[in-house]
């Protein structure tokens, strides 16, 4: 039985990866942070009682800023594979906490690599580093001749997050070359899911659209509607992480869909799921999304309830989307588009979800969650949501 250690197991990717590895028969250890309230919702369904010695899923308290803790956990677990997914992963927030993000996302990677070396596990333990398309920074001149970013495209990070992750990228490559370690970077483009953190743009949109459709929210405030992202499904992307560590030779891989979409179009697609057609008016910070028409059959199919004529006429013509400059970034990555050729040919990686499938999965899940919230509100339990 192989043993894996996942940092960031409580995050979006960590939870899907833990599921995948358990399905494959691994013993899975995860590092979780101590917090004043539970932060394990994404993996609660995997919990196994630690009093039972034969469990295959176990979590350890730890933090990527704490070398001693990292060394002790790796010594205890003796992993065959480490997936370093732990990070302060929000690009906009990294401008607020640049030193912290350098410590966790940059030096944290070094702590993992050096711990493996200190413990003499260089030949046993394979390491996956969660690198990112943010390394490219969306610089137009750095795309390849076909207009994509690939494994050979130059980097130009545009945030403290990107700058910290570029250290993680290079130190992983350096330990591979210097010490012959099986250490690889997955350069993953944006990937989303119903488990995506609520402040990333896709999830913010699908949660707001569900809440607007069910009458729990009036308006969705967003930043740059023009940004283009190459969005895939996290379930598909964790499969690629595993494949990268099963290769004969350690190498770096781009994981992407090869298609790019504007934030505005993701908004449109999410509203279309509930039968709402949005009309865009105005420019820049004055741009708004107005409800133009409603397809009642689609609304019924998505929500399980029908809108009365009175309810529908109240909604039509309302401004449902506004721009709030609070969400603009000091430096923006305008366009990301990855070339998955190497991962498809060499890893045999094939994603199952396209963008429509992703939007459907996220919207279906967020409608269910909103309906649960509605029941709570009806039962006299207020539901508080932050609109970040
Ligand atoms: P999430 O933000 O959902 O999860 C991040 C995880 O890291 C959480 O478990 C979090 O713990 C943990 N973490 C944060 N700070 C620390 C710390 N100081 N010590 C230990 N653990 C910590 O991110 P994703 O799952 O979306 O992403 C996984 C990784 O992949 C990240 O490294 C991210 O930067 C990278 N990445 C993500 C992409 C994406 O589109 N999702 C694309 C490319 C790269 P807690 O739950 O307590 O907050
Ligand atoms: P990103 O993801 O920065 O690409 O990083 P995010 O979803 O935060 O932003 C994508 C694009 O949408 C624009 N945008 C908004 N973003 C947020 N969060 N909130 C808004 O209201 C909003 N309005 C518009 C942003 O400006 C941006 O252009 C993600 C993270 O998962 C990283 O950890 C990962 O490395 C990269 O993807 C690849």
C-alpha cells in the first residue's frame, strides 16, 4: 500500500486528491491547520476514527511556516508521495499579505524539499509542487507561436502570490537537478468546482446567481469583467497531479483546457442555467448586467419551482450585476490560455468536464445549498453571507 502526504488537504484540490488516492488504495495523510473553528468541511466525509489502527485517512496538525513540524510529520509518515498543495492561494489577498504569502507559498516549498533531504528520503519520496499559470502573468509577448502558454514559455509573475510561487517552482526544479530528487511542478491553470473557495470569481458568481434566482440576494458585485481565464474542473486536475508522479522521469507539466473565456461570459452562462438572459449596458466601472428575459421552463428545471408572472415581472429590467473597483487588482493578469499538448500526449490526461459541464455542476450544487439556506431562514435561523 502506497502512502501519500497532502499539504492543503482541507482545500479544494486537497479534498478531491484525497478522495482519488483513497480510491486507488493509498494510505492518505493530510496536514490541517489549527483554527478556532472547524475548517475540515471539504474532507469531513472522509474522516475515519483515529482510534482504529487500520484507518487509511489521517490528518495531522501542522503549518508550512513551521519547519520542525514539517520534518516531524514527514518522519512519522515516511511518505512515498508528497503533494504540496498548501498555500495562501488568493491572488488579490496576496497584495495585502505579501510577506506571509512568500513564507508559506515560497519558503514553505523549500521546507518540504529540505525536510525530505534531511530525513534521507530523497530516493523514496516523490514530490508534487502546486505551481500555477500565474507564473506567466498573462504577458502577451511570452505566448508561443500558437497563442498559448506552454512548458517553455517565459515567466513574468504579476502579484506577490505569483512571485512566491515562482520561487516554489525554481526551488523544486533545483532540488531535482541538484540532488536527483523526483520533484515535479504541475503548472495548473485555473480549476474550479462546487468546492471552490467562495471568494474566487467562479464560485462567487455561481453562489450569487443561485441566491439571486431564489430571491436571497439582489445584485452581484464584480471587478474586472474583461479578464480571460482557462477554466477546468478540479476533479480532472487532481488526476493529472497523480499522473505526474507516476512517470518514469520527473518533469514539469502544464495542465489546462486550451480554451479561454471572459469573466463576463462565465456570468452569462451561470445566469443561463436558471433561464435568465442578461443584457450588458455601459462601459468600464459603469457597466451593468440587466435581466432581459426569463425562460420559465429552464428556471423550473434548474430550481424545481416555477416563477409566478408577478414575480417574473418584478425581476425583469433589474440590474443584477454591477462593477465594484474594490475587486480590481494593482496589477492584473489579463489573459491565461494553456497548451495541454504535453500532458495529453505524455500523461494520457483527458479532462471529462468542459466549461458547460463545470458551470452545470457548480450551479446545481449552489442551487441546492441556497435552497438549504432558504429552509433555515424560513425556520427562523438567519443565514449570513459575506459578499467578497
Ligand atoms: P485552496 O485555497 O482551496 O486550499 C489551500 C490549502 O492550503 C487549504 O487547505 C489551506 O488550509 C492550506 N493552507 C493555507 N495556508 C497554509 C499554511 N500556512 N500551512 C499549511 N497549509 C496552509 O486552494 P486550491 O485547493 O484551489 O489550490 C491548491 C494549490 O494549488 C494551492 O497551492 C494553489 O496555490 C495552487 N493552484 C491552484 C489553482 C486553482 O485554480 N485552484 C491553479 C494553480 C495552482 P485552510 O483550509 O485552513 O485555509
Ligand atoms: P485567479 O482567480 O486570480 O486567476 O487565481 P480568481 O477567481 O480570484 O480571479 C480570476 C479573474 O477574475 C477577475 N475578477 C474577480 N476575481 C475575484 N476573486 N473576485 C471578483 O469579484 C472578481 N471580479 C473579476 C480577477 O481580477 C481575475 O482576473 C486563481 C487562484 O486559484 C490561484 O491560486 C491560482 O494559482 C490561479 O487561479 C491559477
